[in-house]
């Protein structure tokens, strides 16, 4: 039986997320990101399309690598201005019953105690539909925003993240027993004090006494997403991640990265099937090939190439604004996203600066860009999933909510016809159960969070 395809909607509370300049396209609602109606309307579209979750990216700094300042990022609306994505989740949850919500937050700058309470709050309010996308932060001025004189080194950020996760696990999993809240009106006892525990954590980076302030939420620890595919990032993902987001150069790289992540997960004592892989994909779909080509032409007309150069410069830590376009990119193992630094500086796809600028100016060059009829798009998505061993896609938007509405109305029915996509949600399931089966609302037994659990979860 062919693998069922999972789909996340990749979003961000900002005018320009991955594709830049498109906030100017007539009918695009990107500039409404500050309005609750934008988010509730989007949530309804995604629930109608039976999406697994909306994946909300975030940054806590601006992109300053390109030309050495943030002016180009501000001009392009390139992930700035932005608002905190956590605050739009309750509004979306209120108008849906099944859609999941993956919220990005960094382990480098916010204390784990306050973040753990936010996770429990959102998991309660969504009735167990929450995921946390764990990032360590890669923008230099984010460090300065939080009182540091310079950015913490790449691998050191992951060392901090490992300890951060242990603190969060202890707070979410072991501080409160399942039956601590008794609500005994006769004896005037809301919570049994003997069933609430301090965690008494003392580590290299954190000292947290506890107890956690929230009673156990449906999942306790939310589903854990992670996007790091550097050497250090993959090791971290193999230990902690339940869903990994990749932006590979092509299917071959995706297949290699997914196989490596699952090998590392097994070495870490986990099942290979307990790490779900989502590959980024961009889809332009229309009833006919001619209509799809017209849509692509519109996107190219409004595409802001400098905005894309700002984005890639920040991701890779390489300034692409220089005049020396005939030089090859050189991998230096910097403190930004090492995966993107390496992507175009090594191997057969190594590119000169000028070649990369041209590449970024034409969306069709991207192997993850899919344009065509519903049948053609479904063919390519199936190929992407089946040749890479991915579990699903993160659908990268162009127009809001147009990209997701088109996918819902045109691609979903075709994938359903082929038996590759759900035809209904399962009532009452948590997000973790959607990924790993009924009865698995809590951290799976081979996950490190389960070491601290007061209620072990069965494996389906």
C-alpha cells in the first residue's frame, strides 16, 4: 500500500516569508498578517483541505548579512516586520477542530521555564494539536537583541539546546502527575499538593527549580519539529525531532539526508519510523497547463530578486551583494545555517556568485518548484515522496491564501483519487496521534521525553 502523504502549510506572520515581492500581487492578502481575520480565514481553508498543520516560521532578528545592514530586508518586507506567531494560534484553533499548529521558537534566547508554560497553554487551548519547531537562531543581530555582544557559535547553540530540551521535558513530563488535579469540592482541594513536584534542575546553562505552573496538557510535550541538517543539527534532530523539515537542492539530496537522519535516530535508540520527514515544495496549479504558465509568469513579474538575495545571504551567512560574481562560493563552516552555506559551495552543484544570483531570479530552476495541472502536480508530489522516502511536504506559499486554496481545490482531490491523501480527519485525535497512530498522544517510549514521563505512552 502506498504511503499516505502528509501536508503542512508553511507560513509566517510577516509580509514576505520565502517568496519576496509578492505582497504587491493584486488579491494577495499577505499585508493583512496583523488581522485575526487573515488567520481565521486561512485556518478554515487548511481545515477544508485536510492539512496536517500550519507550520509557523519565525525569527527574532533582522537579516543584515546582505550589504552589511538591514536596509534591503526592510525595503523588501523580507521577514520584517513580523509579529509573534504564538498569538495567532488560539484564534485559528477556535474556528477549527482538527488542524494542527507548529510554532517556531528559539532555545537560545528565551528561558525554558516561561517557554514550557507557553507550550502547555497552547496545547491545552488547541486540545492537543500543537507542535514546537525548535530552532537555535542564526541571525547575528538577534543575539544583540537579547543582550549578547556576539552570536553564539553554531555548535555551542546546539549544546545549549540539548540542555534546554531536558529542562522542558522535566517540566512538562514529570512535574505534575496525571491525577494531580482532583477538583474535590467537598474537601476544598483543587490540586493534590503531593502530586506536584519540583524538578530541581542544575545544569551548565540553566538552573530551574520548578514546579511547572500548568497541569498536564493532552500531549504533555508537543510534537517536536526541527529543521537542522548540519552535522550537529542532524545529531540533535536524531535525538529529539519527531518531524524534520528539509529544503534540499533536489530529490537525491533529500533521499540522502532523510536516510542519514533515520540512521542516526536508530543509533540514538529510536525507531526510524519515529522521525517523519517533510520536504519543502512550491506548487502552482491550475485546471490547464496554459493557466498554470500564466500564474508562473505573474509570479515572475512581481518577484523581488534582491529580497531573495537578502534571504539566502542570511541563511548561508554569505554576502551575495559583491561585484565579484565570477568567484565560487566557499564553505567556511560559519555560524548561520551551515546546510545552506554548504548547499551551493560543494559538490556537482557548486555555483559561482553570479550563477546563484541567476538561479534565484528564476523560480523554475528550483527542483522543488512544481507547476502544472492537478494531474501533473500530483505526479511530481508522488515522485518526490516515493523517491526520497519523505512522509510529506511543507507547502511553501506564493499567494495568501491563494496557494493553499488552489492546493485544496485542485491537488487534494487528485491525491485522494489516487489513494494517497486522507479523505477525512479522525475525530478527537491529537497531532501526535495523526503522525504516529491512535493512542500515541504522549511522547513515544523511545523518545528522550519519555525518560521523564509519569505516564508512558504505547507505541502503535
